[in-house]
C-alpha cells in the first residue's frame, strides 16, 4: 500500500511517530506524479526533486526539534496555480502569465509552510479560474482520474484530480462559484469552501474579489477540518479578512447529529437534476435522519436568478481585475507592435484565451455607461435578496443539503461547445458564494457510468462546524474509495 493512499492526517501521524520519514512521503508523491501525469495532467509546475528533498530534510529536523507540531507537518501538498509562491512559476494557467515568478507567497500558503507542509507543485486550472471543467487551461486539459475521457470539473480541477489520483496528500483550491465543491464532487474527493473572509486572499490572483475564497481539497472531512485550521487566519494585508474568535474546526469531528435541523430546498431537486444524483443526495438525508437529525423540505426561491446575477457580478469584477495584465509590468508581452496602445491590444489578444476574453467583454459591457444600472446594480440587488433568502432559511435550519452538481462529470469537449450549458452546471454552488456562506462537498455514491456523485452541505456564515459535523456523521456510514490506477 502506498503512503499516498493514507489520508493527510493519518500520514502526518505516521511521520510524527517516526514510522515514516518526510523524505519517504515526498518521494512517493513525486513517484506518483511521474506515473500519473502523462494521462491526468493535473500539474502546471512540479518543484525540482532536490528542492523538495531539501525542504523535507528541513521539516524532518523541525519536527524532531518541536518547531513543527501541526498534524500535517511533513505531508506533501499541492497548490492551485493562482496562489503566488515566491520563486516558483505562478501562471493562472494562462499564456499571459507564462513567465511570472512572484516575489512573495500567498498568506494561506505561508500558513501551510509555517505548519511544516512540503509543497510538491502547482496544479492546473481553468485559465484565471474561468470555467467549470479545467479545459480552458493554456497548458492543456486536466482529465478525471476515474475516467480520463471525462473532465475533472473546475476551476480547481487540477487540485481535485491530483488528490483523487493520489499524486499528493491534499491540495489547496479556490472557490468563486463552486470551483472547489463541483470538481471535488466530479473527482470523488472532499472539498470545503469556508465563509468569505475566513482565509486570507492576499496572494490569490483575483477573479471575482467579492466571491473568491481559498479552501482545502482532501480525501475526507477530517483532513479538510485540519487543513482549514491551519490556513484560516486574520490577515491585515487583506481588507476582506475577518478576525474570528474560534478556529478550532477539528472539534466538530464527532459522529453526533441528534437534533440538527437539516433543510432540503425543493428548488434544487426539480427539473435538470440527474435521477441518480437525486437518489444519492437524498440518501444522505436519510442517513442523517437515522442518526437523529430533523430533516424537512422548504422553498428557498430565487434559485433561477442566481446564475445571471453571479455571471454579471463575476464578469464585472474580472474585467476590472484583469486590466492589470497589459504586458507592461510583468508576464507576457507581444513581440511585434507599434506604439503603446497597439502593444496593449496585441498582448491581451494573444495572451488571453477565448473564455477569459468572453468574460472580460461581458464584464466591460455590464459596467459601461447606460448599462451599469440595468445589469450590474440589478445583479447586486439580486445578490442581497439571495443572502436574505438564506438568512431566513437559517433561522429554521442549521444545515442545507443540496447536490454539488446537476450531473456527474461530462465528457471532455461537451461543455466547451456550449458555454451557457457550462454556466448552468454551477446552479447549485454559486448561491453560497453570492451570500458568502461556507459549503462542503462530500462523496455520496457512484453512478451507472462508474463516476462519483457529490452531495453539498451549506451552513450559515461562520458555521463551518455545523457542516463539518454533518459531513463527518455521514462519512462514518459511507464507504468511499479512490479510483484504481
């Protein structure tokens, strides 16, 4: 049995006890990458072997001296390629950042390094996190380890595929409209999006600043809770960072949901949801009910307005955030141009892919004079109404249970041919981002094609412990495995 079959927390215990060395764990991770990458393509950049082993030696020494006491010290991790890493290529899977090496490291990654993490590489993603399939990457599509003819989901598809293929013990992703939860569901792993502001966004290359949040991708709920405990912190460098009183997420890992009120929104189980997905997600409700939770249905409303509101707001923020990539300060610059404005146009035309251009144009349009009130302001009002609808739901319920995606992973190429269909695939995840809520995706079954199904649990703001508790209780009953090689 490979060390990469262990959960991150289990491997951390084995390292701490001296049963396994940090270098052994790192070598197994690198060996898996070498074996799996030709077919999966989960990575944009892998760290040089000498650098990894040097870091492993340093962490091993730190563990022996009591410097690194984290349960994940010495465990190999991968980072989504939109988080800055000092001295290591950070591309956002875009040509326009193909040569960008940041002079600093993202705060969430700094927190991991302080805990003794060994970074193995940077994972593939949809270009600038714009996509739901990890097919828009300049570095080629990532494939689903369960079936390489299918997508892994997106935009954190590289991180989720790397964990599912056991190329690393866990990974960091970012979630703007479901980009951790949806690919976790497609790849049969566990992914958690924290409450907005819980994890610092400093060093995360922005897509939609009011929506982006960094979170963990791992093999189980215990891993996700332990990782979140490490990366969550108040950061004065991030104006959206929230100072929380309690960061002890692992104390919610108990098999007890007696009296927990679980709500099932009828709107999420209507037309468009695959029958096999519906069955497996409702089975989660039955398991929680048998364990003592109170489960009932309710009307959430406004679901139909979530997608248009999200794509107006996200595109508007993206068009503003991506204006900085102009060929002047860093990144790609066109080789043949006449004058400054021609250089801007040619650099951006050559550097950005079709999906990014589509969203920049959409965002520029909704922010333009004459259309700002009709689209952008209306979307912001809709966002406030969606938050209000969730606030009312959480007066009655502790946790909301929903599908993570309407279907299992589609085949490669199916979604890209129809962008609207791809956007509709986010229907169950984007509301949590619009309202700033925490959500977790957990494996809950396999469909008739042999592809994983994911259920989503959504909690009220700063109530990660509620969703961790419910997810952990279900996990004790559900026997889950990762794909065979």
